[in-house]
């Protein structure tokens, strides 16, 4: 009888562990589109910054879509002052408690390739391109002069379901992300 009870408890524990696997739980909590609208500005020629800016409304958009058991598709379109922006998309794999995108292209300046981490706090979804808290930004090539992917956060309450999933998976960005991931997998030893 003790053996039967032990086996039953083991099976229940194993089922709970697989249902609560960290990547799956994080994917479920992150999946969706995050949008944040805000007032922005463009410098008026001949005027000092903030003196006579032309205001306009901007919107940051971050999309998170589960791809497989350990990868998410992430796309970020972020807006910054004077019309600058950051635009990045790709597959991010689960590594040490966070999802990480590794750009397959080498950095043009000879620095490390772009590495973008996607994490969440209690209140925010966070994107950062710093490998260490005080490290250099690695994804500058995806941003305009005033843009940055360093420690960008957007409130989790901005998350909504993606209602355009069919269109998203047919997009050029999504298809390139899949091709880049397959190319990466093919380059691994033993494949």
C-alpha cells in the first residue's frame, strides 16, 4: 500500500512539474501584444530642443508569441524623441530563467552581436540589450540616434490578446525569424 501511495504521489508531482515548466509558464504570462501611447515631439528647425517642439502621438508596440516549447517570437517597435525608433524581431530561446534573442548577424562595428533579453517583473515586461547590468548596449544597430533597447519596460497591464495571429505568422519578420532559428539549429554540433 505504501508503494502504491508513493507511486501515485510521484506521478502527480511529475504531472505538476511538467505543467508548470518555467518556459511554458513564462510564455503563457507574456504572450500578447503590449501597446503604449504617449506624446512625443520633433525639434522645430532653428529652435532649441524643448523650446518649440512639434508634438505628436507615438505608440510603442511589443508582440510576444509562443513558437515552440522553449522559444518565443518577439517584435518591438519603439518610438523616441525626434522621430527616432527601435525596430527588432526574432526568436528568443529560454536561457537561465529568461528568453534571449541572439542576432545571427555580426555587429557592423565589430562589437558583440545583438543579444536581447526578455523578462518580466511583477508589473512590467522588460527588454534589455545589456549582457550585464553595467555592460554596453549590444543592439544599437536596431535603433535610431535617440533610441535604445536598454532596460525598456512596458506595463504588464498594457497586454492584450493578439487578434491578428494569422497575419502575424505570415509576416516577413516572423518568417525571417523562423529561418534564422532553423539556420542556428542546423549549425549546432551533431546536426
